[in-house]
C-alpha cells in the first residue's frame, strides 16, 4: 500500500497533512531571525554600502549559511539597490 493511502486510511483527513519529520529541533530563534532581517533592512555596516552574509553572520553570531537561508526565506538581496534610473534609450 502506498504511503499516502496508508496515511489516509490510518489517520483519515489529518493524515494527508504534513507529518512530523526526523532530525533535531531548530537552533535559531524567531528573535534571532528578526534581528537579522532588521539589521539587513535598517542599517549599513561600517565602511560598506550594504551587508554581506559574512559581515551579518559575524555581527549576529550566526553562521554565514544561516544568514543566507534567512535572506532567501525573506527574499532579501541587500546588494541590489532600490533606485530609479532613467533610461538613455531613444
């Protein structure tokens, strides 16, 4: 019997949702995530125009890959400026 069929037979409609997964619990708190997002959006580092994952990781005490995952989850790209530029095309 297939996995989904067995879940629906055993747990009815609740079995079709996401079940608990293996692995350890997450180690990054919501407060840490909020701090990374706030720092990225509201401030700039010394001697730089925007935050990098390495600089943010060093400031927050998280790993560079964790900062990268947070940025990806929130769609943050601090290296891209939000500026309007007039086109010189005819």
